[in-house]
C-alpha cells in the first residue's frame, strides 16, 4: 500500500513539474511590474491623410511623422509646407509663440511661418483679442476695428486676415482664427518681394501660398 501511494505521489510530482516546465518555455512571464497589452486597432488620421495606430503600455496614438506637425497643448495638427524646417532656437520665453518654421531665401534672412496663440482674457472677446495683438509696420499703427481686416474661409473656418507689413522687400501677412478660449495667429514673413510693384497680389506670392497650404491641412477643434 505504501509503495502504491509513493508511486502515485511520484507520478503527480513528475506531471506537475512537466506542466510548469512547458508553461515556462511556451508562455514566458513578463518582466516584473509589466503586463501584456493588446491595443485597439483604431487609427488616427494625420493632417496629410496618412494614419497611425496606438502603441505602448498606455496604448497612446503614435506621433504623426513629418511632414506632419502637432501641438498637443493647442490641440492642432497640420502639414509643414515643403522646404520649411522647424526652428526650435526661435522659441524663447514668449509663451504665445508656439512654432517657427524657416525656409532659405535669396538673402541671409529666411522666409518664416510663425504660429502664435493668445488666450482670450475674461470679459474680452476673440475680436478684441485680435485688435490687441495687431500692429502695422513700419508705421506702428494699430487697427481700430475689424473693418481693417478681410475674412477668408478655409474648411468652414473663418480667418481674419491683415497685411501687417509691405516694406523693403518683405511682406508680412497674418491669419487670425478665433476659437472658444484663444486666438491662433498664423504669420508668414516673405523675403525677396518686389514690394513696390503696384500690380503685386500678395495672395499669389509663393510663401503666402505655402501658408495657405498649411491652413488647408489644419486640424483644430
């Protein structure tokens, strides 16, 4: 009887040991403190029409690759125009300045596309915020009303547009977008311009068109 019980125990030990051995090699354990995560297969559409999926232990969406750019704080995304490169050195202490993209010009100073964001103060409106942050150069004058702006609609978004400067080979244009809590300002500083030409159509300038291409891809709530 004792030999029979011993044989049964022996077989149980061999069986359990074999199960543990096989389970270890066929289903290796995850590192301490981690768990295997199966992310959902949904995709995020990038501004250029491509898409990215979720990844990592938190299953967050991957960052859209260049030429896409994203500002998570402002909840916007867009396609960087061809030839423009982000200038991180231009971002300093000014918290309204969100991005600067430069493109070589014929001279030493590049063309630039600049994105700013102005919070709308309590008790103020988006339009008053636009007026408070607009100045015409080189005169230094400020607009008295939105009658000095024109409006352009791109993908159901209405922009207030102003030519801020047209002087000494440079044209500086700005497109303002009013949102619920802030005003976004998209600027283009274009060099090498025949600025004294009476037939000049600013909207037909190549870098102005580049800014319009960016706005055409803008993702914004």
